[in-house]
C-alpha cells in the first residue's frame, strides 16, 4: 500500500494542487490559442465600426464610453452634485484627463 | 532517524491532531478558502478584462476629435474635416454619428450609431446581442429576431418604427451588446441632428509616430476641439481595471485582515485541550523546536489546502461561471448587461503573488505566538 501514512496523503494532495494550477495555466494558454479567431473578429468589428470602448456598464455615458468622457460628465446634474451611479465609484477618470498628462 | 523521516513523523502526528478537531478545522479551511477565492476572483477578472481591452482596442480609431462647448461634449461642424485633412500626415478623416437612446419600455440605454452600409436601407437596423434580449416589464422575455420591429420616439415626439435587419455576432458582445446600427437619415430624424453636424471625427494617420503632433496641430487650428489618441483609450482601460480591482481588493483586504486577526487570536489563545497536548508532548521528550515544527506543519496544511481550493474555485467562477458573484457590481443601475465569457488569462506571477499574500502571512501569524505555548512548563500544562 503506497498511501499508508497520513503524510503520504498530504504530499499527494499538495501534488494534486500543484497539478491543478499547472492545468489552469495550460487551459488558459490553450483557450487563448483557440480564441485567436474570436479576437480577430472582435478587432475587425472595432475597426469597421470605429468603436472606442468596451460595453461593460451602460448606466451612464461616462461609464459606457469612459475614454470619450470629459471632466464634467460625472457632474452633469449640477457642478457640485456628486456622482450618483454605482459604477462611477468603481471607475476613475481617464488618465488623459488628469492635469499632469496634459489634459484639461 | 533522518531529517526527512523526522519531519514526516511530525507531520503524521500533526495531521492526526488536526483530525481530532475536524469540525473546527474544516470551518477554518472553508472561511480561509473563501477569502482566497474572493481575492483571486478579483485579480483574475481584472487581468482578463484588461487583456481583452488591450487586444480588442488595438484597432480602435487612431484619433477621435471631439468639440467641447462650455466644458461639455457638443456636436462638431463637419467643415472641420476640411481643415484637418490639410494637416500633413493625416491620411483620412471621417465623421461619426452616434448617441444614446433611453428605451422607456425596457428601461435600457442603447448606443445608436450610424453605419454607412445602411444608408441605402432607411428604416433598417442591426442590433447587438444585448439589445435582442430587450424585454418589457411584465412581459415574458422573447428575444428579438430578424424583421421584428422596435418603436423609437424622436426628439419631436413622433414614433419612428425601425425593423431589425440583422444581429451583430454574439462573440462580439463585449463591444456591441448595447449597439444599434442605423442609417444616417434615421439617426438625424431621431435626434434632429443638423446635416452639417456630426458627433465626432475619426482620423487615420500615415505614420502612428506622428499622432501626438497631429493632435497638437488640430488643437491649434480648432481651439474648441479635443483630440483623443488611441493610446489614451488603451490607458483608460488600464486605469479602470487597476482602479476597479484596487477598490474591490481594498474592501476585501478588510476581510483578509479580520481573518488574520482570527488566526492570530486562535494561535495565541490555545484551548485547554491543545495546551494539555503540548504539555504531554514535552513531558515525553519533545523539544520546543519540535512543537514549533508541529505548529508550522499545522499552519501549512490549513493554508495550502485553502489556497489550492480558493484558487481553483476562483478560476471556475471567473472563466466558467462568467463572474456570477460580481455581476451586480459591474452592472450597477444598468438594465442591459453584456453576457460574455472571458478568455482565461492567468500566469505564474499572479499565482505567486497570491501565494505570498495569503499563505505566508497566515503561516507566520500562527507560528509566532506558538512560541509562547511551546515554552510552557509541561507540569503546569497537564494540570490545566
């Protein structure tokens, strides 16, 4: 009997864990290879339709098209009214709007 | 007895000792695995989205020129194209017509965009997969198909009914879920956009190294314009996912520290049974270093089990279950949400960071206070 000691079982479980991680990394690499055509298709759509942003959240225009937003969009209701869309709390202003990057 | 054999004996004993408190240790592993699962899910999701954005947006327009009026994005006069075309290095300039439409029936926001191919087919639209799932409150969900009609309300208050002539591929949902492609006459009728105005201009340059110079020249010729470079768009997504992942990780770090405090508390406040066990072990000849080794193996067994379990579940959650638990966070107030399956993107560096952020702190935090209990007087321990 190979696994007659508890330490044997423990080391085998560790090995299984490491193997699972290797399988995950391999699966990720294979999936990326298989998805090449899909990526090309998405890139073609972006090129043909001249799209600029990902459709991640559609609740406000500055979260739907963050790269097209200007500094005032989160304060569209009033200069001092705070952003009221939940996704806005998770979305920073684009780097090109920050003063140190030569933005507005 | 060889060093390896000694370690194995201590490990055998530690595992038996853990087995005597099965319920408590299983609960500990489950909570620990849950913490690792949440942190790993955030890291995997943010990295996969960032990677997808960088890959897809490689072909986004090189420069987008907007017009700003009183600090807000405004319609741009199409005659700006003439002066921009004269800038050296500009290959082509085209106008884009796009905007947002709130559908009062479904409560969803759509992005309407003019597609030149539809200009010969007024009344026809091509919709994204998210729009095809449009449902009205109280009515069962019935996906829109080819030749179905969608009513739109124009800015003048009239109803404009457009017919679905095609659907955009479901595989492109990450960029097209809320998209409706319309003809130019329909777009102008819907939003009353004058014929000499466009939403913005997109341009291609002969040499991508000249983009920044061209952008500067555009801003000089038209001081009310704002050029946005493709690099800016890509950097926006880098920042969005770093920030988004950072905010969620900051919230989760509270959970992690609470867990570390629990582990510390557990290690410092040993139960009477555990103290008696240590006392007996020291009485039969175990040294302080052996007790510390036992505690090390105990911490390693718990944390490694939780680590592998947490990582594996996070992988399944993000890449097979489409981040089901994070959907409400991403969705916010939006009615329309893209259904997409991300291409797995993980690497050893990520796993190593997770390992050093989760397993090492737990092992250290449990072994350090064990020093106190390991130096306990055996006689006093057994009398407890």
